[in-house]
C-alpha cells in the first residue's frame, strides 16, 4: 500500500484536469481517480425567474467591480438594474432580458465565461432561450 502525501495532491472541482501534476520536485503524469458523491443540484429542478433574480442581485457588486473603466461600471450598473426590473414583471419578456444580459457579457468580455456570470448566462438561456 502506498503512502499519500496530502500536500502533494491536485483537486479538480467542477472541471477536468488534463496534463501533468507538478509537486515536491517531481512531475507525475499519471493519476488515480476516486469517484463518489458529487455536490450537484438535481437536474429535475429547473431554474426559476426568482432564482435568476437572486443570482444577479448576489453577483451585482462583483460584476460592476469587474469593469475596466468607470464608464463601463456605470453601464453595467444600469443594465443590471434594468434586468432586475424586467424580472420583477409578472411575465418577463425574453428579448429585453437576453439583450441586456448580452450587453453585460459584451462589456465583461472573457470574464463572462466563468463563475457566477456563466451560471447567470446559463439561467438566462434556460428561461428565455439564446440568441
């Protein structure tokens, strides 16, 4: 039985690791895979407008702060406020929500592909379709 050095491990959460692992003076290109319970949401619980509203409200400050310029921060704050207002309607119209979220993604560029922003993008698509 081999001993495992707890300081010489790689943990991949929510993705896939491809390549070599570097640690403690050696490069190791093999791996052991352990499977088990993964903390994932059940697929049968679709996202709701209330969920999307909460996601945007929770990430709003971080999204605005990610802008490169003050002008972009002002524009992001405006777009997010308008999206939240649209989501308060009894039956939000898909076009304006998609268009405004697309504007947010355009301002953020590459940042829009990660974290909470990607989750919001997925929720917008699930609720209102994609362009």
